[in-house]
C-alpha cells in the first residue's frame, strides 16, 4: 500500500510538470500568432513603387549577430539597401506603418554605395502608443513590422516592411520559471511531508487545552490577508518585474488584522489563567468553518459578519490587482466598517466565556447546600 501511494505521488508530480511546460509553450505559441494582417502594410519584400527599390535586408544585434527580435532598451542595427543615398540620409523608423522616431545622423553610416547601416535604440515610451506594451498573463513579446522612411508624410513612407518581434520584457519568462519552480518546490514539500502539515495549521488555531484545537477567526483573518498580499505582489512582480508599493489601504488591512489577532490572543490568555472561567475554546474542533463562525453559545452573527466582509473585500482586492497591477485604495468608510466589525468581534469574544448574571446559582452543587436542623418548618 505504501509503494502504491509513492507511485501515485510521483505521477502527480510528473503530471504537474507536464501541465506547467504545456502552459508556457501554449502561451508562447499564442504570442507568436498575434495577427498584423489587419494593418494597412504592404507584405514583406513587395515593392509598391518600382522607382524606389529601398528595403531592409538585415536586422542584427549591436554586435552584428542576425536577429528577428528587438529588445526594448537595447541598441540594434538595421542594414538598409537604398536606391537614393541622399534621400535616406535623413531617415525615420516606422513601426506598423507609423513613424516612431528620427534616426540621428551620428547613428547612420555608409557600408557601400547602395547600403546604409542605422543604429537604433527603442524604448517603451517610443512604441507604447503603437503596440500594446502592457503586461499580460504569459505575454512578453509582440509581433510587428518595421521600415525605414525618408519623412513622416505619405511621400516618405517605407515601400517595404520587415517582420520583427519586439520583446517588451526580456526577463519575463525567467521570472515565470522562477515562480513556477518555487511553487513546484512548495507542492513537493507538501506531498512528501504530510505528517508535518498539521503543525502549520497550529498557526491559525486557538489557544486551547484540547488536543484537536479549534480554528481561530482572528488568526485566520491575519493569515488570509497576509497570503493574499504576498501572492498578489508575486503576481505583479512576475508580470512587470516590479514590486508593488504598499498604500494606506494595505497598511490598514494588515493593521486591523494584527490588532484583532493580538486582542484575541490577550483575551484567550487572560481567560486561560482564570480557573473560574470555563472556555468554549477548550472543546475539540468541529470543522474549519464551524469553528470560525461559532463561539461558546453556538453560531455568532458578529463572526459571520466579520467573515463575510473579509471574503468580499478580499475578492475585490484580488480582482483590482489582476486588472490594474496595483493595490486599490478602499474608501475610508469601508475600512472603518471593517474596524467596527473586528471590534465587535473582540467585544463579544471578551464576554462569551463569562457567566451571565444569575447563572452562578445554576452552578450550586447539592453538597454545597447546608440545612439548619434547628429551623422548624412552619405550617
């Protein structure tokens, strides 16, 4: 039976690896298939004007190696076959039939009587109005067509275009492999050391004398927001190569969670040290959600409200970061409402294990009742 389980574990790991590789390859294929046919651009090497035979014959790196990719921020060379040397001494780089920038004269050199070489450097700001440079899921390049024109008007447009791929972020795929490897390591650790997994759950369980401790709402809330923020920061770093900056909303959410957790721990410790208090948290765990929603007296509306608020705002938070790649700014009123909800939870928690007025009479045992034999009952 043990061998069978190990075999299944290995199969799971192989299956996960295959899925990861297929996902990356599929994304790359989709990037390569970006259509540019809708652009009003003549096809490669088709000349519209027989009098002008000028065309790009080669694109290379700054070191001279032929390439079909241009990395934003890096210089590259264009070898240009011309029919009129003087006409192209003033030259403009075109991208998808639109002028991008004028090529400086110092970056133009003559290789032969009919061939010029241009050294060009494209930055993100040069092309962002023409191609989509925004970060998207597993998208790090765009197909485009480049050409050399003699002016920015219709008479100076290129007669030929050259197919090229523009790398908007050269480190994008490396970051994805790094993140995928990190996640894979976590999965492997979770698979092979299941017996230690329960120890991690102790972080979100209540202070309790029970062997199977119930789950704590305040600790789960703190872990919930910590995990969401860390994973969203990782997602944005993978796509943009930048770490998100914390804003007032993030600090407020973490602050509310931290204060709620600290307050709950103080209440638990004070009650545990009081021998007169019978704590509901000393009972064994029922289930994750039942523990979060219940106190000593059963299901609690304050806990239910706090859980709903956190779930709803967490989903909205994730959506905004995925769409805009930045932490959203929540209304002050909404943050105050979350604070009130957490405060209500702490107030109820502080009183849930304390006996209500008059309940002490119900705890009187038979042996505590003393009958005075000298008292003669009347009637």
